[in-house]
């Protein structure tokens, strides 16, 4: 491998974004956070949107700082983001409107409308994607059924991460992993599903060309380069879906059967397989098949994740109580074990709002006592998440026919060590936690692979193992967690 090279990762999450500078040598990756900024939905005329212009300004600020910090040539820039959301461009290549937030209510009832037009199983056979009302398919259908003038004016639809790349380099594209989250791609061909677009009367002509993960798309436009005070740096279609980048950076070896859990606002739990698995079991379990690096498939399940904790914290802030995440975890440790249980994927938890009140309403509906202690609320969420991971783990083993040896947890969620402990206890398997910065690491290393600095995915993962300290959790209190699992899910 060649000498050390520097790359810039723009990593956009639903709660915050950051720009990272990575230095990659023959054996290691060194990361430096250059710029961090908050993110979240904004309300506009009763809808939830993304402040794209504000986010783009922050992204450019971060890139400018990173270029200055690098002090020498930067070999690439890559952008990753959450899935399903998109921007719509007009004939002049300008945004027609602010992009919608995936939690906007306009998709309520849209899955049922879609099933009236095309059978549920038929949609799944084509796309292999888990049914969630926030999927791009139902967002576009809502616009079509609402006779949206915005959709009528649209010449190109571009998914969020790639939309930022478009504004940097002027090239419209749909990176494979991000496009695959839409439930509009045929996972057998890796192209847009003509059947989906025809049956639901959606405009396939507005969809971007799909490109492989790790494609060099172009270079910063002359105008952007001048604005940032740098040369025309290559823009690379990294794993534009943040989970694709995170899974690429799972520090797994090649000699064991492992699963991954990308832990953040969402929990995405699954395995890496060579081709989509679409059958009766994956349909029944509502597993999703999303694109990964080197044309792999991420067979996984979307689970609500730390969104529940985040929304509780926001509500308590609105009530004048400021709690840090470490403080909340410490409170949970002191609370009574297994006092309550919630189904974390309950649809009533999807939208922003008063999460403690919603959880208490759920408890009342299921014959459980409400919770008035904050630590107890947090512990209930964490225990319920860990038990849900056990459900999904067993279903992964059922679908693949292979027993999983260990679970790699990556992402910001590993900072909650109590959840990592609970997860090991619940699944009865070793948990390896790290790196926290899996998404940014994968983003940067995929760029290095695109530039020819790294040759294989195995080599990429070896660099991750060399670069970050990992923490292992062995299962404890097995009989207690087994008993609770049988009570909740028998």
C-alpha cells in the first residue's frame, strides 16, 4: 500500500453531523474530528423537514476547516447519511422544496394504499426490503396520491447523502447502498424496479443512475473549490448509507460467524451475505436486504434504537430537567431490574413528541403500571432493547442456518456500556464493542479503497482492528435473562 494519504468524511446523522479528517497509512487509520453541528427536524406549515441549506453551509464550513488542517493534498471527500430521505431537483438543478423528514406524518396509511395497488408479497419479492412507512417508496407515493405540484416539477430525485455530494461536485447519482434503502430497487438486479414504478404509477424517469459503492464521481466544482480555498478534490461515492459505511468498518476476522449491530438513533442488526435472501421466513420476520460494500448484502432488521432515550431526554429538557447521557445511564443502573417491558418497535413511538408519556400510555394499554421515575424509564428501555436484540439474533440464525459466534456492536451507542452488558446477557453471546466512529472510519477507508490505496474489504477491516481499542462483554446472569426472555416472548 502507498504512503499515508488524507481523506475527508462528511458523516450526517439524524441528530448531529460532523466532518472528519482521516489519515490512512499501510497499517492504521488516524481520525480527527474537525467540525460538529446539530441536526434535527424543523417544522414548516405542519410538516417535518430538513434544513438542507443550513446543513450544507455547515458541511462546507467543515470541509474548509479540514482542508486547512490537512496542510497538504486531500485525496478524496465522501458523504454518508441516514437512508430513505431525498431532495427533488427542478429543470435548473435547484431544490424544488426543503426535503421532508422521514418521520413526517404524510406517509400515514401509505403502505396500505400501496398494497391496494400492488401485493405486499410482490413488493417484497422485488425489493427484499422491510416494510416501514418511512421508506422512500411511501414518501413518493404520498406525493403522487396528493397530486403534488412539487413532484410534477421534479426532474431528478437524489437521496440525502448523495444530494450533498451533488452540491459539491455537480454530478447527480444514486449510490448503491443508499438507493437500496428506498424499497424501489430490485435487489436481484441492483437497478430500479420497473414493476414497482409501473404498478404504483411512480415516475421512474426522475430516478438517478445507480453507481457502485466506491465510485469516483467527479471533483469539487470550480466554484466550490474557490469558496473553500482548495483544489478540485475528488468526490467519491463512499458507502453513502451510514450503515453501509459502519458495517464496512466492523473489525471482524474471516474465521468466525459474526453479526453486527450498528447502534445509534436506530439499531440495525444483521449479517453480511453474498446475495439477497428473499423467502417466506425473511418476509415473515420483516428482514431487509440492503446493499453493502463489494456488492455484498446487509441482511438486517431495523429496530427503533436509542431514539427512545433521545426523545425522553428532549422531553425532560422541555420540562426544565437537564440530564447528560452518562447521568441517565447511572440512574438506570440503580433502578429495579425488569420492572416493566415495552415493544420498542411499537408504531406509537415513531414520531417526535412526549416519549415518557407515550411509553406510559403503552404500559397502561398492556396492563402494566406507569413509570414516574426517570431511571426506571431508561432501564426499561435498555432492557427491552436488549431482549429485542435476542429475538432478532435468533431469527438471523433461523434464516441463515448458521449459529452466530459473536456480535460486533459499532457506533455511538457503544458508549452506553450498560446497554452493551444487557445485550451480551440477553443474547447469551460475546459482544465486541467498537469502534465508536465506525461510520466515519468506513467512509474514509472505502474512499481509500476507491483510490487504490486499499485492495480488499478484509484488508480494510484489518486496518480497523489495528486502529481502535475494542471492548469485550461476556454474558452474565444467563438464567435470569433467559427467564425474562421466555416471559416476554414465549
